[in-house]
């Protein structure tokens, strides 16, 4: 009975594991979005000018972080990212923007997907004058060059902690072909380690060398992801910033560096409210159609075409007529 059961048991175990994972992920993301509001920890925002603000993070997006001080009667204070040097909980602008997009995912602008900006039409996002730009003469493919960190070996560098690694200490190859290293301590004590122990720490605190387990910094790998190329092995070309061409700034977007305010949402990153939303809720929900937002445009346009009315100016009665018309 047991053998034929095992495949299904196995798959149900996999399903169970997936469910657990899913619940964990959902809990984690809920926890993250709640972190920005209720259960937010008290953080200290260090400004570039040396001053700091302390409080609960009540809002954060691409532009600024808003904190509420614990002191009674204090108003929430917003600090633009341009002025922020560091936030004590490690929150970065990228994370704040990503979280903001996640929190607003149902109403993000369709054109820019919440990015608030679009590629400049004149320079196609390069930020360079299209009339005057020339190929970057640095040899590279796609604007990227080999990682500039000379310690980088295929996207990895030696762990900065003193865990066992070939590049530190004296390693001797013994008759078995493996490399060994000897640590000498107080009172003639010694410890022999082999290359099989790369990534482990050696504790010498009491003068006697002892193995102290996997290095937590590199998780026992003796190497960490190269901080320069983030493990990519390539970095954006320094000369052309990865664009592939060089030239004077684009006359249209200038300091925007190839980006302009998204015209569709006016730079808010959010879908502008459909005009019909001022009408009675049942009618507007009806007009939007069962498909929700996607149908809004077409059905709304249909109504306008059929009735010659613009939805928000219509009294509710004519909208109902319009609805009947559209349904027949
Ligand atoms: Zn431009
Ligand atoms: Zn290490
Ligand atoms: Zn690298
Ligand atoms: Zn280049
Ligand atoms: Zn937009």
C-alpha cells in the first residue's frame, strides 16, 4: 500500500510546501506594507546637511519619506530623498518606490506603470543631443565593460572577513595533492586545516587556534558577490554611462537625463480618475463594465459616441438612458 501512495504523497507535500511558502510571502509583503503605516519602527533619517529627523515612517515614495515624531502635537514631517544621507533601518529610495508601486498596483498609470517618467521623445531616453551624439569609442558591447574591480573573479571577490581562503596565509600542498595550512598557538598548540575548510573561521581568542564554524559573512563560501558589478561581471561604461554613445545633453530634456514627466498621468504615476467616476456609483460601475478598468475607456467612449454626452456633465437620468442604449 505504501509504495503506490508515495508519488501522490510527495506531490501533496510539494503543494503543502508551496502553500506555506505562498502564505509566508503574502504575510511578508503585508508586513512590509504595514511597516510603512502602523507597526512602523522608529527610524532616524540622517540628512546630508548633518541634521536628523526621528519618527515613525508613515509614508515613503520615490520623492520623499514622511515621518511622524512621537512627541505629542508634532505634525508629520516629509524629507525629500535628495536631502537624505541615510535612514537607520536601511530603507532606500528604490525600496520605497517599489513599495509605493506595490501599494498602488491597482491604480498605476498605464503608460508609465507608476514610474512617473517616460523616455524623452527627442533623445529616446539617452539624454544626449541626437544631432551631435557619437559612438562611444570605448570597446564594449551594449555600453558595458568588464568589471573594473581588479579583485573581481567571475563576479565574486574574496570574503572581507578572515575566513579560510587560499589568498590568505601559507598553504602547502601535501602528498595527497590537497592544500593545508597550520595555525600555531600558545604553548605549542597548533591546528591543521585543509582546503576543504575554506570559508570557515578560526578562533584564536584564548591563544589556542580552534575552528569556529562557517563564516556568516560569506556563508562559508570564502567569496562574496563583487560589490562593484553586483555579480554581473560587467559594469556600465564609465565614459558613456552604459548608453553606448556620447554627446552634449539633449536640448529637450537637459537635466532630466533622458526622462520627462509622463504626460498620461501628469507625473503622479497613478491612473487619472475616469471622468464618469463623479456619477452615481452604481451607474459608473455599470458603465465601466465587468472587466473593470480595461473596459472603462472603450465603454465610456461608446457611451459618449452613442449619446453625444460627456458622462460627468450628464445628470444621472441621461446616464441611465445611455446605459440602456449601450445595452441594447
Ligand atoms: Zn531628451
Ligand atoms: Zn567569509
Ligand atoms: Zn565585479
Ligand atoms: Zn562607453
Ligand atoms: Zn504615467
